[in-house]
C-alpha cells in the first residue's frame, strides 16, 4: 500500500501505474477533495473505497454506492476489503 499526500500525485499514479490493485481515498486530504481521482480509477476499473468522517449526503450522488470506511479506520482492513489481500505495508494520512 502506498500513501499519497496530494491529489496531483494520486492522479499521476492512477494514470501511469499499471499494477494498482485498488485504492483507498481520503475524501478530504490536505483540503483537497479526491473525487477526480475516484473518477479516474472508475474509468480504469480499479477498485476503490472512500475513507471519510463525512456523512453520505456530502458525497456526490454517483459515489453514494461506493464502499466507505469511517474515520478513524483500520487502514489495513480497508485495503484488504478493496484488494482482497493483506497489504505489505500500510500508512495512514488523516486518521
């Protein structure tokens, strides 16, 4: 598991990394909203889930069916849910 602190870095990885098993997206990290990353992952059919302290109504309607883990969360368990396997290493931002 790789921790990425900015949306621009996450978009770059989502676009160019071909070995992505899945992604956990903190909805509001460093005051950046990560929905564009979710859209890109969806286009590439890469599984993802949101990690957030916000309620369901704060998400756009087309993401309300996405899996959500509420902060504070067990990042390793969330990664297992998304990828179907135990992560080698887990790092948490914003927990």
